C-alpha cells in the first residue's frame, strides 16, 4: 500500500479543516505529523473518522482521542490473536 506525504495545505484541503483545527488534533494526539507539518495520507482517514465520531456521538476531542486509542488497541489485539491462532493451527497440523 502506497502512503502519500501531504503538506499542511494539502491536508487542510483533504480534510476541509483549518490549520488551527489540525494543530489542535495533533496536540491532543488524534493525528500525528511526520515532520514540520507534513502528514501521511493515512492521517486523512483518521481525521475523517475523528470528525465522524465527534459529530455522530457528540463527543469532545478528548473523548474522540480515547475512542480512537481504544480502537487502535483493539485492532492490535485482533492481529495478535490471529497470529496466535495461526500458530496453534500449525501446531495441530
């Protein structure tokens, strides 16, 4: 999967958010910069997901950050579980 690098201007255009809003999302930890206001394209999707959570569930940004962190942990644990299940299947083969 190819990951594009976006400037702040491109990121603002992709997410339809102002720079101040982007900086707030970075400061809270919802999205991450690569270096000097550059973003990978995956952060656009994370930003869109954060905005949906905020709007749909009427959460503040701290609540959104918590939910995204829990979703990340859940995905990580699911991957680890799949790996363990594969190992168990190999042992039983």
